[in-house]
C-alpha cells in the first residue's frame, strides 16, 4: 500500500471540520429556543415564572406544555397567573426574551433575591443537576435508568449466548 499524503490531508481536514461543526451546533440550538419553551424552562428553575413574556408566549406554553407537567404539577396554573398578570399590566409584558430589567431595578418589578440558610446540595442533587435534566426538552431520569437497565440486560443476554456457543464448540470430554 502506498503512502498518499493527499488522502491523509483530506481526512484531517474532514475531521477538523466535523469537530468544529459539533462544537458550533449546541450554541445555535440554544439560541433558537422558542419563547414557549423559555417560559416552561423559567418555571422549571424554581416553580415560578420570573421573566416577562408576551401573552402569545404564555398561550403557546399552555398549548405545548408536556402532558406529565400538566397532570402532575401546577405549571398551567402558574402560566395562567403570569398571563393574567401580563394582560392586567401591559407595561410589564415583554417580547419573550426572558427576565426583564435588572434585578435591583425598582421599575422592573423584580426584587433582588437573597438566599438565607440554604444547605449545600447533596451528592445526589449535584449528580442530577450535572446530568442536565432540568429543562423542558431534556430526558427524564427514569428513562435514563431504564435505558441503562435495558443495555445491561442485552449485554447479559449476549454474554450468555457467547458462552453457550463456546461450550458447544469444545470437544466432548473422554
């Protein structure tokens, strides 16, 4: 086999282009988040909607809220209350860009929050937070656990099948 530098160079260029493309995609995906998803993500952070969004964003969030959130949480009540607040105070209605104003600005309606006596998060909580499962479009933890168990079961079945074949190929004992 001959040494072809042109082929190696083109492979290297393709590899670098792929890495650059993979690094660029997550930033673009988060910039294109629809406003209804930002409303739900705002609620997922702390059970409240702290930002100011347009009434259209609230309506879309109600329409697109996941079924499990609608059934097992108060997300629809909180979104409806925020929408009523936006309808009642048109000056506070934003364009859907998230929290409005600076936290200490008295005109923004937001008071600066101070934490008081909050314990450090446990190892479990830090592990869950590092998985990134606290957004509306992330995978739920039970699904990740089930996928892991399914993978372990498939590996065990493959190991048993391989063991059976290996034993069948052995010559019989005299």
